[in-house]
């Protein structure tokens, strides 16, 4: 499995429908931030204190981080990372036509164009608390051009992740208006809790596919799945590999765990389309019963994006029934 899929918090999903909620708060152009004179100070997930004199005006961010900031009213000057065409849930309401694109896929980062922007700050995620995630291969180069700030990719709850980006947007000079989006998020949460209360034995399994391999998600290591578990959703206990994120198996073992609801990684719709041609997939109880849907890992950490994601999960849980185990 490629590094991007393996390391994502599958939290993470992706090419389904574009998540289109109204923008949640007033936008703040990166080029129009006011210099308060107090400077920007933020401790990142690597334990580093990032300091920038005044308010950063030219900020570049990895796509999911940029989308989370966008939902919180802060518009970055540049973006890189997963930027699928057409856009999907991974980038939320991020408008790439209004920002400089430095790379559209994992491993792509145009250092020369980044340098030409005269950047003040680069924001990425970190998987290990030590290195940048998407800009890891060029970290030494970009570090020489501007401070880098890493946001935590795993190990925090969804709400903690969302609040962390809300706080970061405020530190960057935005004034997020999140009341409406937060209310929609809380409504989706309440629906999930009610569905679990009504049907407590319902078991959910999330998987990714890559070629002839299937990857069972280890729910505690994926922020969105871990949050669903906090709300009472049941997941099977899988046996992950040394990284702890997934349990890889061959396609012929896709039925290893019982699932009443099967969620398939939405980041690779081609993988799902291929699975749908396989008889072994069609025979899975959840698929045969029409209780298979998309899984949306790595959605932007904002109330706006997660209100949409959790609402979709609520729809599936409300409609599902416990199935007989094969």
C-alpha cells in the first residue's frame, strides 16, 4: 500500500461527492492579515515553538490543513498535497483557484515556486511527531526558507483536532464564525448516539483497498473511527501490522471480520469500483444487504467538514440492521 494511504488517519475518505456546506465564518486573505506587532507564537505537534515576527501574511499549507483553515475563515496563499480533480471531500470548500498550487499529489512540492513566494510560514501535518507528513521529503529545504509548523495527524480526538485548527486560524488573524457549523456537527453526533442506542450490537468495519490487498482499519488509530467508537459505535478488534494503522490481508480474506456496515475508503474510488466487480466482495453480508457505504478518512478538521461526514455516517447507521454472521 502506498505511503499516503498507509499513514493517513483514515481518518480518514476519497473521491465521493464534494462536501459543499456554506463557508463557516468570514474569510481572511493571507495577504491582508494585520500586523498586530505582538508576533505569531504557536507550539506545534513536534514540541517546537514556532515564532514569526508580526502576523504571517504569506502562509502555505498542506491541502487538508489548508481546507480546515479555510473553513475557519483563513485563506492560505499557497497549497500542496492531495488536490483531486474534480475536487472532493478531502479539500472541502478550499478554492484552489484563489491560491498558489505547489503540488497536487503526495510527494509533489515545487520548492522553487515556494521560495519565490517569499513565504512567512508553512503548515503541514505530522504522523510521528517528528517530521512533516506531505513535505517530509523537502523538509530540510523548506526549513531554510520559512518556519514550518506541524499539526498533529493522529493521537487526538476529532473535536481536539477541530479545536486545534480553530485556534490556529485565530492565531493567524482570522475571526471564525463556527456556531452554525458546530450546531450541525452536534446534531449529527446526537443522531449517531441515538442510532447506537436503538441498535447497540451493530458492528462497523472500515477498509481500504490497494490492488489485490485489503487493509482493515484499526479503529483506535483513525481519529474519525475512534470518535465514532467514543459515541458507542462497535468495531471489530483487528490485528494490525507493526505500524498499528491497518491489518493488511489478501482479497480472499476480506470476509475475515463480520460487519453489519462496511465502509470503504473513499480516497480511491477506482479501488471501490474494482471491488464491486469481485464476487467475494458482493457476497459479503453488508454488501449483499445494501449496508455498504463510503469511509471519509482525512477529512479537513473543521466543524463544517465533519458535520457533513458524520451526518453521512448517521444516515447509514440509522438505516442499518444487525445481520446474521456467515
